[in-house]
């Protein structure tokens, strides 16, 4: 099963929207898991993603930055 990484942080309403969108896709598509990483837990992650979150990383290391639509998300997950 493929594992995508969602970079975000707590109290981030955009991150919550991205999580909800991913839950919808898990229900309709299945076949993947999401590992959520809080960028505030690491200086390196915060430096890289702090102003870009939420960011979804594909298992092949490609990244999808916010904002993204449900169709864009589905295409990214399916690629």
C-alpha cells in the first residue's frame, strides 16, 4: 500500500481542509495511507515547509502544494 505524507501543523485550518479532502479520497479510491507530519516538530521541516503547508508528498517524492482541488488531489493520488 502506498503511503503519502501530509506536512502541516496543528491549528492550521488549511491543513484540516486537506485532511478532509484526503479522507474523502480514501473512502472513494482507497489503496493508500496518509502519514501526517507536524512541521513544528523539526527545524528542518519547518524551514522547508513552514510557509507552504499543507503539502502532500507522493511516495516517489513529488509534492503537491496547497491550494489544490479535489480533482487535482485525485489525479495526484492516482499517479
